[in-house]
């Protein structure tokens, strides 16, 4: 009888094969986050990231500082109201204030090692929103300060009359007292505008009579549930696929790259749709209800858009109104044609997106900038080739396949540049 003992054989479920296979004891267990099966979502890990050191949240402190950087806007406008004929000084002060809101967070986020990409993105987003709001605040007050209807030239400046057109709506919305210029130059008025879910300033916003607390609770429950659902989809579905593709793009075969894109397309689109509903419907409506803000048109039926250009004008109404009011129509007034004005709008939008992505990731690849600018010629080419018959289908195809390719490019570049060995989801939180 042989004294040699045979190795004990164990059955494992191999993730690449549907049936059990025999594996020797020397086979190593694969990382659980790389397996196809099993529950990967763990909210305790996410909470531990936040609670590990509650005193080192630089993004929170930077966002709190934005409140102070926006305060000089009121005093600049009061100064311009008192001192006539000081347009150059006022323009210099306003430009300095806006540049500080753009440059300060960019420098801090780019140079701080403690801040993570998600914290940096949230910081840059808040400062960008405040910058756009203050630009509108300065513009509308300048139109009202000039006071002469003849000086309010062009379709863009005629938006100043919009500040008075809403006065007739006060009885419908329950607003008891109307504000006239310069009584709007108060700190309370400025901070209400900064909190309101709109980017375009006016003296009197439509207001509701009272808050509906049941409506607020419903929106809050939606926000909590959808937020955890997004995190679960990212941990369970997106992160494992990104882990498998962590090698330089130039080393990946075209067929394998196509497979990665298709694997990311479905979960990426689900997360994007959930985020759209979470932000534009749940968050903005909850904020509007708390502030008794009456204008609730945050989006239109973008899902029925016939082109990518039409999609961008429907999916984010506050941003579309700001670009139309302060960029598109002023360019038309100065003699530019519609396509030049549209190109300028997309160029500015591309700069905004690159500003929000490149600085938190601390790398400049300009993928988002290229994607945004390429949509105008691509939309014209598709319209010329297929006409208007397949516009909605082509729009959905671009929405499903375009974002995962962009996400994959940024993840690859970030991983290769920073040489991180941590879990991908852990890198992108506070």
C-alpha cells in the first residue's frame, strides 16, 4: 500500500464557467470584488470612509468658504448704485470677484492631497454654480441700474424686463410684497437667490404660500433610496468591469475595448438615469419646496429629442436658460449668426465640463472637451445622412455608448497616472 497521500480535491464555482470544476489546493482565491457572482455592495464600507476621520473633510470647508466669497457681490452693487459713472471700477470689482470664485477652488483642489476626486468634484460644482449665479446677478442689476429703456438693447438685455413681468403673478403664487430696485441689494436677497434652484436672477421670484411637509418627506426618502441605489450599482456592476480593464488603452485590443464599453454601457446608463431623477426631480424639488420657490420647470421631455442639440436644450432647463439669456442672445445681438452662437455655447459648456472633471482628477486629458465640441458636427452629419427619421434613435445610441467610453478613458488615465492600488470606489469618496 502506497504511503504517498493524495492531495485533497476541492470543488469551486469558477466565475468563468457555469459548471463546477476541480481545482487543486494550490489555486488561490480570486479577489471578491473581481468575481462576477456574489453581493459586492457594502454600505458599511462607504460609511467607514466618511467616519474614519470626521475632521478631515476638506471639501466641506471649501464649500463653506464659498459663502464668504459670494458676499462682496452685494457691497459691489451698492457701491455702483451710489457712485455714478464708475462703470470701469465696477466691472473690475465684479471681474475680480468672479475670478476669485473660479480660481480659488481650482488651486485648492489641485494642490491639496487630502481631497479626493468626489470631494473635489462637489467643491468645483458648488463654486461653478455660484459663479454663474453671480454673473446673472451682476448683469440684471446693471440692466436695472441703467434705467433707460433705450439702453436695454438686444434680445438678451430685454430679459431685464423679465424681472418686472413676474409681478403680476404674485396673487397666484402668494407673494405679498414686491421688491423694486435698489431694494433688492440686500444680503438676504442674495443668499435666497444663491440657494434657489435657478441660475437666472430676477427681483421677484414666484413663491408659494406655504411648504408641503409631506411632499418634502417624500422627496427626502427618494433622495436617500436612490443615492444608495446608485452606490450599489457602482460597487456591484461598474467597479468590477473597470478592474478588469485596468491596463493602458494602447495595449487593449479593439475587440476587447468594445467589449468593455458594452459591459459598461448598461450600468452606466442606469446610474445616469437614476442620477438625473435624483438630482433634477428629487433634490431640486425638495429644495424648491423648502424655499417655497414656485418655478419647478427643471427639465423637459428630453427623451423625445430628435437630436443631441435638442437633448441639451431640454435635459437641464436652468443651465439652458442661463446660456440662452447671457451667452446666446447677446451674441445674436452683436451680429453673430445662429451657428456661431451655438458653437460659442457648446464651447463654453465644454470648458465647464472640463473644469469640473480635470481639476478634481488632477489631470488634463480634454476627453470631455472633445466630446462636447464634436456633438455639433456629428449632429449635422447624422441629420444629413439619415434625415429626421431616426433622430431619436441616434440620440439614444449616442447617450448609451458615448458616456461609458468617456468614463473608461478617464478611469484608465487616472489609474495609470496615479498608480493607485486601492479599490476604485474608495478612491473617489471624501
